[in-house]
C-alpha cells in the first residue's frame, strides 16, 4: 500500500526550488530527478519516477493560511472561507465559536500565536469543511502532521496533539487503525517571531535556524513511528524559509542570505533526515513524495516599487472613514473599514452604511453607495493610482456571486500581466472576502510593504503566481506518469491527487486528481 509524504515549504519560489533540486549533491535530488534545463521543457515532465508540474499556480489571496487551506482541503477560498492570516469572520460562518472569534480576532500577533499552537486555523474554515486528514480518518487510515497549522476541524476531538515543550504534551499513537497525530509548533518559536517582528538584534538570529529544533525533535519521534506503525500520510511543514526571505530577501546575490541558501542548508538537510529513515525502515519502494509551496516570494526594491501599507488607511481616514488596525485590540463595530494586505493586493471590508455609525452593521452587505464612494476616493486621490491595475467591487445581489466581481477600474494592458485574474478573483468570492479589492501593477513591480521587509509574498501577476509541485519517489512506479493534459495544475488539485494515490476519493472538491493509474 502506498505511503505519501507532503513536504510543504512556506514561500518556496518555483524556479529557485527547482534549481536547488537539480543539484545532484542535494537530498532533494535523491528523489526529484530534475535536470538543470527543466524550465525549457513542457508544462510537465515525467521520468525516473518523477512528475514535475511546471506551471502550477496558487490561489488568491496570497497569504499562508488561505493557500494552505486550499492545499489541504482541495477547495477554493470561496468554499473553505479563509481570507487572511488572522481570524476574520464577519458573519459567524466559520467553525469557531463567537467567543473564540471575539477573543482572537482583534490582535494579529496574538492570533498568529494562537493558530500555530492551539488549532485556530482549523476553526477559521467554514463549518463542516473536511481536510485531507479527515478523509483518511473516515477511511480507517493514519496521518501524521508535523507543524502545519491545519489538521482537522471535523474530528478535532480525536486528534492527538503532541507539543514538545508544553505541560499537556502527549505521545504519538502507535496503534493500528484511524488516527491523526499532530505535532503543533513550539509556542516559543511561533510567538517570538510575530512578537519581535523583523528585529536585527539577537532575537532574530534563531530564525535562520527557525525549523531546526522542531525538526530535530520530529525526526526522533518519526523514527519511532516508522518502527511501530508508519502513517499512510505524513505532512512536513517548513516555516523558516518564509521568515528567512522576509528578513534577508529572496533573489539577492549574497549567497549566504537568499532563499537558495536556506533551501540548501536547512530544508534540504531536514528532508534528508526523514528520507534516511524511510530507507532505513524499508519504505522507500512504496513512498510517494509531494513537494509544494503555499506561495512564492518577491524582493522589494526600495524606494522605487515600495508603497507604504499606511497609505491606504491614511487616505481613507482623511476622508472621514475610521479604519480598523488589526495590530491593536478593539471592537470592529466602531470602525467603517477593515484593510488586509497581500503584497500587491489590498482587500477592503466595508461596513454597511459606512461613515454614519448610526445603524450600520458588519453582518449585512454594504450599500452600493458605500463602495462607490470609496472607489471614487481611490480613483481621484490615491497617490499611487498609476500603479493600480484593477479595482474590483462586490456585486451587490446580497453575496451571490454568479458572475464574480464587476471591474470598476482597469489599467491599460493589465490583463496581460496577470494569471487568469478574473477567474482567481471569483475563486475567493464569499461573504468574508473583500468588498473592494485593489491589485497593483506588475510591470512597475509595485508592492505594499514596510521598510523592515526585504521580500514579500507574490500575488496575482504571472511571475509571482507559480509554485513548485512535484510528485516523486519509487512509489510512483505504480502510476502512469501522465498528468491530466486538459487544464493547468493548481494547488487545489493536491488533495484529490493524494487521495487518488492512496486509493481514495472524495465528493464535492474543487480540484481534480492529476494522475492516471495503471
């Protein structure tokens, strides 16, 4: 029976990852048979038990949590409901209780810590959403999840949480039958990063090795699991690459600071430890490895293509709107607009009857005039309007999105700079998505950012949208290496593809399996 290992490297750029994997001296190359001229080959290649999906794209918005939710559910954001990296639920449609949402919504740093250590990300999804681990559990299969923020909402009570440095730590379940073991991140590691920001002091020094201590512990536990009862599905999540790029940059020429350096010296080394264990315990012939990423990374060129995040709330505040600051505590009922950023994209969530504060509410659609007034301010007064490609506005048929957003403003030639932008916008349309979405110009490489960020997440343009997606390992011999040719591969296809490899199926997924069996 096949075993599957997901290696999810946060922020891994497609071309950088493939360059590292093509080096025959890396552990990646032990299973990924990729040549140095891979980018000159077709959209996918299949040889030596390796399938490389060259043009795989992620989903909007380009945050970690929405994209990981898509990877591990097989659903677009419009169906799983996660729109940000912090809790946002204006309608009570998620799996979290009202008290849970109220307590952890208001502070971005606190919610980052909470979703990492207590499973809040699972509760950010809409009620009833199944992850891939739920599908396996219901089919009497075993999963092991190392540090990924997502595990299970549906079977949260049955999940065996394992925390290395918490008093309620438990041991892995070595029994046969259905089980979900979830190694949650170290609270100290998860909390220190958002609390300290991108500090140049000694605090950040540990984040060059962000994954090291946790992965060292994981390897020791995992060896015991393989010796007793190997999981059908294992997920390894490496968060450190994303942190490293934010701090030091992605494509920089300084070869001991850029993303290639981190992938070679940390991610590759950690993966090698797990690969050694699979070979030691004789699982290499039945194991399929799936490498992927939630999003890419792009460097910010200061000051040329840098747009301060504060420019949007400053503009609206000057025009009598009260903008909510997610870095501070406070009730959203006192504010008119909530602003969330994702590199070249900003989402504006607008309260009904904004600017009056008399009887407006967040639980009903805003009026058309509420949105038109803000869009008019952007078109006339936003100091960077020449760097805007699109402004999309919610169609006000109370949250019915049969035909997606209405294009209010479009820069000349904008369409040629983005990957299926209308389709990707439609994929996020739900009650919790932005009422107004502003997308910046790719040719000018415009990015929302701050001066302490050297690199940010990619967004909707062509260069930034591609992520690595590889299926490899000797376990691939059981499959015809012939991915679907009738459409492009997407991150939403990962869950149905893994289920297919494991001989399982699931209904009502947005993605499709990319494989054909013998």
